[in-house]
C-alpha cells in the first residue's frame, strides 16, 4: 500500500498529527474534533485503507458489513471493547491498540480517585468554590484513612499492578487481588495475597480498584449482590470500563450507604452519566481522563504511528489485537 488513505477520527496531540501528515499524503484529520457517527465511521471503513479510531468510537459488527476498503484499524487506547474485533477479523482487518504507555498515568488516576473519595476532596472543593466553607472544626468533612488499609485489585495486569505498587510502597497499604488468568503481571509487591474469588476480594478490601477489560466477559461483574459483599466502610474505584459495574446498583449502594463511597473515571454509555450518580456527594466523578497527560497521550499516538508503519511495511504490528 504505497499511498494509503487514512482517516483519523479525533484530534491528536498536534506534533504527532504533524508527523502523520508529514509521513503520509492522504490523511483526513477531524479538524473540529466532533465524534463521528455510525454512518461516518461506516463510510470511513468503506472508503479509506486505514482508520485510526479512539476508545470513544463504537464500531460494532454491523459497521463491517457491505463493501469494506479498510485493512487496518489502529486504535488510540488500550481498551478495544468498543470494536467488534471478531467482525473486524472476518472482514480481514488488522486491529492494534496501545498497551503499556498509559499504565502509569492511569494508575495515577486510580490513586487520585481513591484519595479524593477517601478524603472527600470533591465535596470539600465544591464547598470552598460555592463560598459555603465556614472554617475549621473537629468534625468537618471527616474522611477515611488510606495508609495501612487493604486495597483489593480486581485484574492484576499492567495497570492493576501499577496501582498495587503505588498503594503498597506509597501508602503502606496491604494488597489483595483476584485475577481470572493463571499468570499475572510482575507486580513487584512480594506480600500481595492472591484470593480465590471476586467476592473474597470484595469482602476483604477497604478499597476495591477495578482493572479488568470491558466487554461481554465482564459486563456488570460488580452488580447488586456483589456490592453487598463490600464492607459498609469500603470504596469502589473504577478506571477500567463503565460496563463492568451496574451503575444503577452502585448508585443505590452509595445512596443507602451500604458502601462508603466511589471514584469513577468511566461510565456505561459515555458521555452520559446517570443523574442518580451525579446527585450523590459520596462519589467522585471524572470525565474519562485516566490517560490524559500530554506525555501519555503523545506516547499513545506515537504508538499508533508505529503500529501503522509496521502494518504498511508488512510487519506484524507490535501491539496487534487481531
Ligand atoms: C483511560 C482508556 O484513560 O486506553 C484506554 O482504553 O480508556 C484509557 O485511555 C483509562 O483506562 C480510564 O481511566
């Protein structure tokens, strides 16, 4: 493919967009950064050789039907549950993602949420901004200690491991975890305890942090019965995918204080966030910015470029998904 036609679905860090345009002659950038609808995504798959989507572009099986010109989907993001990769494979399309480079930034976000939820930082910030703060008093906005508590990691891959290290070495937390896989990433926390089930982690931990992939296999894994397994003093942190949690059941648990609080960066049906969650004080809500640092988003976009170059030069892309 000498002169591939390339569609980029969203704006990228400017220097990397420049590099993309320098390397390839036929690049269609999304100047306005407006999300492409299903018809536009289908048209891109039909008319372009390469589509470079992001984690916010839903590409279900029906978009791969009919005439397809695309041969390569270079996803900007590690999660690829938004793409029906089986349908892509059937259509003969190679899909890649961007693992590794966003591990530390996303783990930082999980810790941000954990600390904000435990120390009621969102509530405090809203109080100061609204002019309602009346001064120091012994019972004002009492939160929960983080140091010395137990963190439960569900999904001990790269990001789960990076959170475990931060929690353990930075905050003196004990680590318990569960992972469906037989082997887990080298997390480096020698006294981390592997438990036998999701439920055991939920029952044991003071902070539960989710790090499994989204999609069918884990849909609504954290549902009402599992939320009831958590301690009333415990917090749930989600930087994985929104559909891993039953949002309605979570809002009920937070409202009824059957758990103490939550910190969320991801939602089912983004960018909509249910009113039921937005109305609660004991949940910290971030707009899916886990990997949103200049350094990390630059590294992610460069990784998409590397994958694209591999593909176009006939090599197996370094982080090929299918
Ligand atoms: C997120 C992501 O920022 O790459 C992905 O798949 O969604 C990340 O960029 C993170 O997982 C959510 O906190």
